[in-house]
C-alpha cells in the first residue's frame, strides 16, 4: 500500500467528488461510488465489481475493509488521511470505507423472471431518495425486478444507494424507455396495473394480483404518461380518507406491492 492521500486536491479525491456529483461522469468513466461496509458488501455479494477501496484507518477502526478485501484479492486499497476522507465521505457517521465500482446496466432482455413474476415499474422518477426507498420495498417484498423508465434520477446516484441501504444491488433493476417497457410486458404476458388518480381507477385491494403483474408508478407531480394509462389492464388507486389527495410515491409503492404479496401468499384476492 502506498503512502496515504492527505491532500484535498489529490486527483483521486477530485475523481471521487466528480463521480458523486455527476451522472455524466459516472457514465463516461463507467464507475460509481459506494460508501459504507454494508452497502459495499451487498454489492460484492451480488457480483458488482469493486475496483478500488478508499480506506481511512483512523475511522475504520474495526478493520472491516480487510473483510472486504479477503473476498476479492484483486481490489486495490488506497489509504486516505482523515481530513481528505472527510472531504469525500458522503454521509454522517461514515465507517471509513468508500469504493469505486463498475455499474451493472441490465437490459430488459437480461431480466430473469419466475413463472409468476411480480414487477414494479417507475416512470420518470425524479428524487433519488424516493428511488432508494422504493428499492428497499422491492427487496423486502422479493419482487422479480424493478424497471425504471425514462429515469430523471440516475440509479447509481449516491443518494439512491444510501437511502436504499444497498438494495440497488439485491434486486434486478433495468432502465429503458416507456415504449420498450410496454412492449416487453406485453411480450411476457404480464398485466399492467397503473396507479393513477382517474375516475376509472379501481381501489387497489379489488385487483387480483395473483397472476403475472406489473405495478406501475409515476411521479408525484404529474403522475403517469398517457401511454401507460391507455395500455394498462386496470388503473388503480389508494383511497384517501383525510385532506391529502395522495401519498408519497415510495409509500404508495409499498402499499401496492405488499397487497400483491399478501394475495399471492394467501392464494386468494378480495375481488
């Protein structure tokens, strides 16, 4: 291991800051940043290639970086001084480990489905924190895959990884256009249930999710595009009994996904 990086203007420190801040830099360099032992270990278990580990031994007092290296001897270790590490640490209470990794960009054709798939589709998701929270739901429910259509938030944004506690690595996540997703769902015989505030929408627990199903969510500001509304098998709604007219998209996704899980586990629906 070479001498630790102490300078805040070291080229490697600058590279990490650019990768954290810019989706363009992440695409051009084909790299992204993961912070924290838990998230890095989840990435490694899922097969994500870790290129470098930036370690501050003053912070990583438990030596957990060594546990990661023992799993893959090819990982390059870069030691960083405490002040320089605080410059690149993205969150409070960092455990002293940051990784540079190669993204896994799945196409729809690469998704592996069960015989009765449950898919979650997000169109034009805007906020990385919401995307991360939805990934936690996707993991908790063990859905087959998540499809992000026309994304406005990069799925490898550091906030996605942090708010999703590394669940971006535990589920299959593909990005594509809305048109591509619609064609793929139709080809695979998966029914489309579009969450929408429309007059024709049915209360969500009246829908039978026991067969191959895709639950489709739009943005909180504008909802789903007309394409999804026109091509959906049913439009669904979560009834609001208070003064609010809708829930946060991550909360709505959790309600709908776990209703589908409940029906499948009980082997019946309340249709």
